[in-house]
C-alpha cells in the first residue's frame, strides 16, 4: 500500500477510494515529492468531479507545489477548462485573485485617431501602434515604452471596446481556444 494513499487513489482516478479515504479522515493535504497534493493531481488529470469532491472535503485550493502553481494553474496549463473554472471560483471564494498579465493588441494608428479626444504625446508615423491592457497606446509592443497616448477616461475605454472590439482575454478564454 502507498504511503500516500489519497494521492495514489487520485492518480488512479478511483473516486470511490478517494471518498472512503476522506471518510476515514486521511490527511487531505498529504504531499508527494513534487509538493503536490491530491487536489493538484486531480486538477492535472482534469477530473472536475474529483476536484469538487476534494474541495468539499476541505482541500486547500491555495496550496502550491515545488513548481509554485496552484491547482487552478495546473488545470489551466493542461487546458482543462471546466476544472480550471471550478478551481478559479474556489480561489475567488477565499479572496484569491488572478494576476492580470500584460496584454496588447496591434492597431493602425489611423483607427485610433478616430477617437475625438485623440492626441499624440509622441510623434507617430502612419502605421502600427499597440493598445495595452490599461488602455495606454505605445509605438512598440513594450508596455510603458514609447507612449503615444494615455487616457483612462470612460469615453476612451468605451471607444476601445465598442469601436475597436478591444478586450483583454482571460486565462480561461485562452485555454478554451486551445481545445476548440
């Protein structure tokens, strides 16, 4: 018998054994040589039902292994969208928030010049500029470098979302695109 029976049961996909072990008060936070718990392994398998079973039993959704990834990050990396969504909701319940990753999208400068309050703080030749996650615009794809326009006004944000169809994709939407 394994020294880590809960992890072994999860790795085998044996939800009955998992339930029996939980009922017998096995340590739900046992960790293997990678620092992973049963929840991390269930997330990696994309076993949403088993993840829910472990969460209901009190598994720590904030636990990270040696790789510094939560179960959510593990499920997301494997593009297990339903499992990642469940784990993201569990993280949000305890106040964890997702990290906003820098994001930008290229547009022609002429498209942005259609905004009535557009003014360029740096000279830009006709061509491509980059609209960033914070609605700033740069001449290169690096955030905060060669800034052309910076505004956080509701009118600018509305222009970007409605006229340019700009949005910052979530980690889950990117993962979902991988499996389609």
